[in-house]
């Protein structure tokens, strides 16, 4: 199993807090999004950025990942239980799906998502057609219906 150093991908220190991780993600994602970068290697790096953010921004995933990385960095034999390896593969698979969604979203819409990433509301905000603005409008309409506001 290949273990990628996500800290290097996001160009941050291992001690970075969540705000630093978010800032690094926004900065890097803007450089590799198709709205700004049409190079052949942009998609692969974009996928790695989303994967790095997805793992490092979640405390449980980050703790497990740091344990794996520490073993690798210290040249200790890396014995990974089948369960841990499967979990890591699942994280990568989930990140790939998220990356494909982000890749197809305009950069402006993607950068607006920052307020929703931490709470996990992104998937709920896309409309059935995958449009972020329609999804936000639908969500606001649902909230308005609850309180009879709109």
C-alpha cells in the first residue's frame, strides 16, 4: 500500500490546525481547478488535494493517518491490519467521488463551499441536477417552509 504524505501535498506542517488546513486547501485547489488550470496533470493533483483535505480535516481520520505516517517516517515495519487498510482504501474512494464532484463544480461555487465543508452539508446542498446554487435555493426554501418565512 502506498502512503502519500498529505502534509506535503497541502504544503503545511504536521502541527497545522484546521484553519491552516482549510486555507492551504483553498489556495491549492484554486491553482489546480479546471477553471484555472487545463494541464494534463491538474486533475491528478486536484484529486490528491481533495483526498488530503478529506483526511486531514477530520480528527479521527487524521489520527489514524498520522499513526501510519509516523511508522513510515521512522522506517518502522508498517504492519497494517486488514481492517485499517480497508478503512484507508474507503477514505480514498470517498475522496475520489468528492473530487469528481468538486472538479465539475465551478471554482467560485467550490470556494463558497468552505462554509459547508466542516458541517458536512455539501451533499445535501446539491440539487438533483448537481447544481450548487439550485441546491442552496432548495435548502433555503425547505427552511422557509418550516418557519413559513418565504
